[in-house]
């Protein structure tokens, strides 16, 4: 499956809750993945980011999509 989303992880659905209009799908991530963040160079310098440094990745998004191979 090819999609344009840059940040994705593989996992297994553990729970589905269906509402009147929407549903929540809980996915247990089964494979480590790399999250790619595009930030400004000024932010890298301001935070003094270095390779090997421990950081928190915070995902700000209004959508989390589910994909399946056909």
C-alpha cells in the first residue's frame, strides 16, 4: 500500500467502538517505527538538538487514519 502520510506504524486492532456517526479504533503497535518531524532550523538550534539525545515526539494532528493492504 502506498500513501502520502509520512508517519506510519504497523499494528493490530485491539478494540473497535462504533457510535452513531463515528468509530474509535485502538491499534497496538507491533513494530518499532521512525517518526519523521519537519521543524525549522531555528527550532533545531534553539533546542540544541543532537544525534543520540532523548526527546519526546508530540504528534499534533486532527486525523489518524487506518490503512489495510488489499
